[in-house]
């Protein structure tokens, strides 16, 4: 069940990865956030007393995550426009941005693990970390599986 849900969300996200306008990006991000919330709530189980506080923290996390998602979409669009004729300098610059984004995403999950734990407990925070890390890993895998290698014809 987890794989089917996550696969659906990853496919949805990567379909929108090459959106061209900010409005399209915002629409993809909004729809992704709604679908993702359903998945998260299937795996993260705060008590009734913790639920409101968890959702408040989670919604703040989603705002920050969506900003990083927009950056990911911009980088994918840049790569799509350059990959066939990318120069060494362009490849290096693009990779620096990709690696910096990856670090920011990992730090964001870690930051919010601590915030979730402070309003719930360590088990709920671990569930949050596990599902977010899983989704992020699946997205990264899906993107890497989809985009062509540099100079691949």
C-alpha cells in the first residue's frame, strides 16, 4: 500500500516537474501538498491531543518544503534546456545548485523532526521523519531515473 501511494505521488510530482510558469508550479505544489497530506496522515499517528499541534508544525514545514520544491522544478527546467549541449562550466554550476538543494532538503526534515518531537513525542517525530525521507528519496530516484545523462543521445 505504501509503495502504491508513494509511487502515485512521485509520478504526479515529476509530471509537474517541467511546469513552465509560476502559476503552473503553484498549482502542482498545491495539489501535491494535498495528496501528500493524505499519505502523511496514513503513516504519522499523533494522538488526538497531539493532532492539532502536529498539523500546525507540519503546515509550516510544507510551506518551506514547497519553496525548495520550486527550486527543484527550476533546476529541472534548466537541465532540460541544457543537457544536450551543456558545457563543463554549466554542468558544474548546475551540480553545485543541485547538491546545495539536497543539503537544504535534508536539513529541513531534520529541523522539523525536532519541532514535531517538541509538540508530540519521539515516535510521532520518527514517523514524520521516516515518511518525509521516504517520499524525498522516491522523488529523487524518480527524477534521476527520468532525466537523461549529460551527452546521452
